[in-house]
C-alpha cells in the first residue's frame, strides 16, 4: 500500500513538473527562440514605430567576467538570449554561469557557477546561447559536457536529477594536445525540454580528423536525468565509410502537439574533402524530425548533398503556419549558410515551396566523388550573392582593388558549390553566412519572415599531406588544419583587402523581409556600419552593412529589433518598410539575439553586449534592458 501511495505521489509530482508551462499574463519570452517553435515573435505592443525613439536604457547587469576571467575573455562570445521564466529573467554568461534577475530592475536574485576550467581551449570558444525551462527547472548545458538541472526559484541544483543535479553527457570532456588543453567537443546552444525528456546536442571542431567524434544527440528523463534515447545521424553507414561529426550545434525546436523535435544537423568530417565518406551523407546537413519520446526518425530533408563546403545547418528550424499560393500548411522554415530558405511540410518534410535539383560544378580533388546536383528552393530568391568576377573586386583605393582582383583571378570559382581544390577555391557565401545561428523571426499572422545575412568570401585551399607541415609553418597566422587520416589538409582564409575590408562588393550584411504568400522578398536593407571598425569610415563608404552574428526579433506592434552587426548598436526597424527607426548604443559588441517582454505594464527589450571572439568586436560583460522613458 505504501509503495502504491509513493508511486501515486511521484506521478503527481512528475505531472506538475512536466505539465506545459502556463501562458504568462503579459507577453514573455519563455524559451530561447521566444517559444518552443523558435518564432522570435512577441505580442508586446507598447513600443511602436511611433514612439520607439523614446527608448532609453532602463537597467544594466554585469556578469563580472571582465574582472574575473582574465585573458580567457578573449576566447568568449556573449551570444546569450535571456529567457523570462517563473518571474525571473535568466541570463547565461559565456562561461555557463547562470544568473536570475529581477525583470523590473536587473538586480541579481541568485547565481550559479558550474566552475568551468577556463584554461581549456574549445574549438568555438566559450559560448552559452541560452538555457531551457520546464516545470520549475532551468536546464543548462556546460562547455565541459554536463547537463545541470537548477531550481528556478533558488538556483540550487536539483538533488534528484542525476548525481546532485548533474548528468555527464557522453563522451564527456574530451581533451587532447598540449597537456590536454584542447577540447574536441563541447556544447553551445540551449537544450530543449518536452514530453518528459531533455534533449542536448554538441559542437565539434572542424577540419581536424577523418575519424572525428560522432555528433550523437542525447535525451534524458527530465525528472531523474536517466538516459532515455540517443540518435547518431551517421548510424548504420556501410563500410568503408569513415567520418564523424554530423552534430547538432545550433538550437533545436519542438512541436508539442505532434511530439516532434526538429534537429538542424551539421556536416560530416572532414569538412572540405569527403573521399572516405561516400554518398549523400544520410542525415548530415539535414532537418531531421524525431519523435520526442523515443528518438525515432519521423522524417528528414537534406539541404546539401555530400557537403564539402562546410554548409551545415547553422540555425534553429522555425515552426509556423505558412500560406503559400493559397494553400495553408504547418511548416518548418530552415535558413542556410548559402542564403537559401527551405519551407517544409511539418508532418512529412516534403517541400511546401518546391525544391529543384540543379547541376553544380564538378571536377573535385583526387579521391572525391561529388553529388552532381544540389537542392534549390524556387522561392524566395537567394538572400546572399554567390558569384563574383575579378572585375567586381572591391576596394577604396586602386591598390586595394588590384590586390583583391589578383586573389580572385588566382582562385577557382564557378559559382555556388565549386569544389575545394589545391589551387584554392572561393566559397561565396563564406562559411559564416548567409544566415548563421541567429536564425529568423516569423510573424505568423502576416506570413512574413525577417532574417539577416552576411556576405563575404572564403578561400579554401587543399594541402597535400606531404606539404602540410611547411604550409602550417609558413601561414602560422591563418587557419591551417590537418584533416588527419585524409590525403589533404586545408587552409581557410577570408578574402579581405590590405585595408581589412571584404574583397566582394557591399552590402556585407543585410536584413530582409520575405512575404511567404508568394516567397517574395519585400525589402532588403544594409545592416550595420563600419563606424566601430574604422572611425568615420561610414562617411566615406556609405551604407555597407557588416558581417553579423545574432538574429532578429519581431513584435506585434510592427518593429524588428536586431543587434548582430560589427558596430556596437541595437537597432529597431519598421517591419513594413525596413526603415531604421532607432539605434541604441551598446558598451560592447551586440552579437546576440535580443528578446522582449512585458513586466508589470512596461515593455523591455534586452540584449547581451559582450562582443565576439570570431568577429573580434569589443569585449564586455553587460546585459542591457531598454524601455520607453517614463
């Protein structure tokens, strides 16, 4: 009898903890992407196009990283989007330190420090894009592969979850190199929690090995932390297949009703030569829908076949209802690094906006077998350019342009999907654009997508292994990676002029609005200025935009908020016209996606301003909230 009572009590507790979160009385932001669907849309209407110029800083919060992390701050990127959960604003620093703030004034209510070893060097540096919330618990991924459950009220680890609130995620903290200082795998994006499970991905280094770690996705019981299932995107590959990765480093999304989790799966190792991993790549470079409770594949759709361009899926699949040419469907919207936007049926993965297979350049490096075609959606048009001629080289002086022209002339480039080569191949867009981890915002009521893109070029050169050591010594200041086990190493270099500007014409960063009724681009505007890269240069160069990291949000009042650019601003754009209406100065780089919420009748717009290690923007450790002046 006692056992039955205990079981009944346990079931009741589990039901309370795992019940869908009640809707807030005022518009909030309960998950990384605004909600579990990743729409980055808010019903908040207090801040409007008419009054947005009255925005001012309402409060600031400092994580303390500038004072406590020393030189490690140079290897950190403050990409966090806070969430509003149980009356607390939850912030995650790049070093996985979680703080709960008073939403009205930014004062700290509690803080949890997982005590990372910051001497370890991870491939994508220190990043915490976000945390997940469910049933009174905050779920945190750490860089060293721990999943920690915290009490949202106190910040204390949950005793009944794993060991003292912590589960170690396989393969655990994998290190190698000098005194094991280099981490091979870590986590950067928030987990997701639904249907009684917590699901976690991973981030794995590029271009290091053929036999890289596998990008297995793991699911754990949300109450106990016990393993529930795992999914390896490369499982069941037939010998002699060799390759690893195909991990899920970008955010995931959830359809609660259908019981599906949507994975943006990355590419297979090594990135730029795939002679030992023949075939299309199974679930690599794919949107994969899994059944949340079992990990069983419901469907998948591949956006790049046999990827040798590092064109993995970098952004959260966004879920929404789309009406395209009069037909309304539950959809998955997936932007890509190529500047393409795929629109898929949520139940089947079949494209709602048709996708055609087009012939792409061939003539690969020895041992490589390319796919003869690649998938292209018929709409919208590509959001980033992909072809360039030598006479289009950009520069503000004759010498600048000449240098860029020579580099373009000396490289192989026949448009998108030109294969990497020993000659050196231009990848355009580069592997940091068009769209990256910031993803898109979707106004479902009006069927409009808002998304930012970056435009620059990479020069990727394959290096025969007999020449690798000499090449790495000669180009010690560039990315030169071994691809151990492959006949080629590689060098990846951004094509920039002697004055430090991209060799391709501007705009180098844009914000777009797309009407999904027809897949038509409504407007595209430059995003960002060179103001903080070269003082007063914006007056000489004009509206160039900049490469950017971080995404947009959209509100019901008709505003699009975005940071992301390489100048230190948060901006507000008119959702209808794309006109910039306001910009707020930040103390450091705003390479993070903002969020917004209502609290006691006042709307706040919040962004992390801490800079970014890859873009080398100004470092900081502050979270800022903007609100209308009283």
